C-alpha cells in the first residue's frame, strides 16, 4: 500500500476513538500493510551514538508500540530506530477509559493511559524471537502499586538485557502516582546507581547496553541542574527530552484541554525544545540527547537537532500527518543540512542551543 493510500485513510482514523485508531494501526503494521521507503537513508544522516550505528536520526517514541508487537515493521517504515514500552514487570490495565483525547485544533493529544501493558514476559518473548536486527530500545517503568519502584526498573534491566539495543528509564510520565518524584536529586541518584549496577552485572553475560533517562518538560531550572549533574556523575549514556507536559498554557480554551494527563504534540514543541537546549548547554554536549515533543515536519525535527538533539522521536505527529511523515522528515533533514553547509548531522547538533536557552530562562 502506498503512502497516498495511507493519506486517504488518515481522516477515517482520526474520526475514530483514539485507542481504536491506534489498535488498527498496530494491526496494519502486523499485517504488513504499510509503505516502504523508496531508497536508503541519505549518507549525511548516518551517525554512531552511544556505540550504536543509526542510518538516520528518526525513531518512534515509546507509547506507540507498548508491547513490542511491531518493532520490525516500524524499522521497515524507514525509521532509524524503534523504542518499545513503557513496560512494567507485571501486566496492568492502566487507567479507566476514556483516557486519550485529541486536541485537533492545536494538533495535540492528552493521555492518561497509566502504563497499560502486558508486562515483561510477553514483550521479552517477542523481542527474543525477532533477533537483533535493527536498533530497538526498551522503555522500562514501574507498576502503579509497587512501593519501592527502583526494584521494578532493576527487574526491567535484568529481563531485557539480552534483547535491548538500549534502555530508557522512564521517570517522567505524569500518569503513575509518585513516578515523577524519581527525578528529584537523591531519588534519581539512588535509582541510577541501582539500574547501572544491574546493567553492568548483565554485561558480564551479554553486551553492555546503553542506559538513557527520560525526563519531564515541567522542571524548574534548579531541578534540571540537579538531573544533569547526577547524569554526568553517573555517566549516563543519554537522555530523552521530553515526556508529556501537565501544563495547559498553550491550549487554554480548547476542547478537551481540561482533561487530566500529559499533553503531547505541537503544543509541547517549544517547551520541550527549550528544556532540551538547557540540558545540552548544562552538560556541555557530553550527553547525547533524543529530542521528542511536537515534531511534525523536517523543520521541527531540525530545530530539535540544532537545539541539542542527536536523535529525534515521533508519535503524535504521525497521528495528524500519517506515516508519510517519516520519509518527508528524513529527506527534508538531509536537504536542510546541505542548505546550511553541514556535511553530517553531527555538525548541526546544538548550533542554536543558546537561542533556545534564552527562551528556557524566560519561561522558568
């Protein structure tokens, strides 16, 4: 099926209940009903990040393929990497429905899913069966009723060490009570010490797996300073910026804007990019960053990169633009790099971070 046919299907999908539309998208990918890229990714987009070779910087964000059902189909769409999860040790249903709401006029989405997933076991079996082709990260989280949530993250490392290309420690979802508290200085230090210790123990049997941290955009300057300091001290491999926001300033008065949960999509773009730039500057570019939040074009992806991102991830943008967005971003990024005289994407990373930093300071 061509991209044009998918474009025709887009209005139908966005007319459905969001979770129903999402399930249909997963089933289509499972069935092989999706477009493939016409050519390999341009050479100027290839790079090695935390020891992994990426053909291009565009990946799928966690939340789309929660149960590791279609990572290979995602890669065959032309993406440079896929991230599955968030996965918790025990299966859990998440919060009651309805729990996903579109803000169509703002091209945003609010969700309060609550880490709904089938648990570690089924996801591990699927990842084990697929082998090691392509870069597939595993996003790990904690069950809602777990008291010592550190134990759940350690269990995630232990379970998936032999099948994950990288790990994302998700401590920033607003939909699991107490989870964002793990971003506080002492809590984060304790968590990362345990997670990295388990990673290193697993590395004695399997390959060393990079560990990334996914943070919220709703951080004060002091909180972000603490997170960067701990990440540097613990020699974390990377960070993902950012998760959804609980702020509603950009969508006031819009239908569904009063729903509780995390806001993603276009309304998140500026806030998440400003935090990204702040992290890049504070870390002196020593920690590779994945930029997420409001990417719906080659231009917005490029803005993330020049703000400090080495890689980028999509999700909400696909809801409104369709799967053709993947190819248009990849080709568009290559053209933008050539336009600005950069031989490789690595040359553009962080070149406009200071401009975004000014914006962060104004909003903090």
